[in-house]
C-alpha cells in the first residue's frame, strides 16, 4: 500500500485526506513524480483562480470515470458479488474516510 499525501500547505487545501491505493504494474518513481506534478499544477491553478470548484468537480468526475470508481455496495450489486467478497478480493481505496472500489484493469 502507498499513502499519497502532501505536506506542502497549498497541497493540503486540495488533498485534505490521505488517499490509499494498492499499486500494481507501475514504475513507482515515475508515478510518484507525475502525481506530484499533477497535484502541484492543480493546486497552483486553483490558488491563482484559473481553476474553480466546478473545475475540481470535473476533475474528480474524470478520475471516477477512468478509475471505474464506485462504492463497494454499488460494485457488489453491479457485478453480482457479496459486499464482503468485494472488500476481500477487489482493489479498495479510501477517500475522505469512505471506501471505494478502484477497478480500471
């Protein structure tokens, strides 16, 4: 498990929670560097007023689409699995204290 969090004060505004992801098939140094660049860019543009709350919502929606992110309950229902089966055998992420399935393989 990798904990992705930032200590820079401007990053805390955009990432107030710790996001935990199960990484696989990634070159860790490249992924971490690219993630940092993306977070820095987003934070900078938001603070300069070039992005607003609607922009952040669109970015979140894009991430949900690409990651095929859904609640454990919704995932279990969609794929005919039990809640506990999803928790045990799927890639679970924690965002803002809530558990979701990340299934973009």
